[in-house]
C-alpha cells in the first residue's frame, strides 16, 4: 500500500481564516520554492470557492520562519560610539 501525501488548507492548519493577504504570501512562497500544491472546492456561510492545499511540513517551516523576529547582529568591525 502506497503512502499518500497529506495536504491541508491554511484554515485547517491555522484553525482560522487566513485572509487574502496572508494567503497570497504563502502561495507565492510555495511557488518560489517549487512546492507541490493542490486545490479543493469549499462552500460554507462565509466563503464559496477554491482553496489552495499545502503539505503541512511546508506550512510548519513557513510559519516558523515568519514568526521569528529579525535580529540584526552588528558587524564585528563596527565600533560603539562610546
């Protein structure tokens, strides 16, 4: 028996609607990384249409990287002004 890949929507992964802006950002990141995506039709009170599905491993990595604050480390040649 062959193992099938699991794909989830942003809603499934986050437990809440992601919104258009976040959805576009995640999709563009997936495409830039040549990630495989799938589509699913959904219909509920708030949305009817297609949603993009991603591998959970990709979403884990995406949200881990985007949640970390960017910390700039000073260059070793940099001297403090005091």
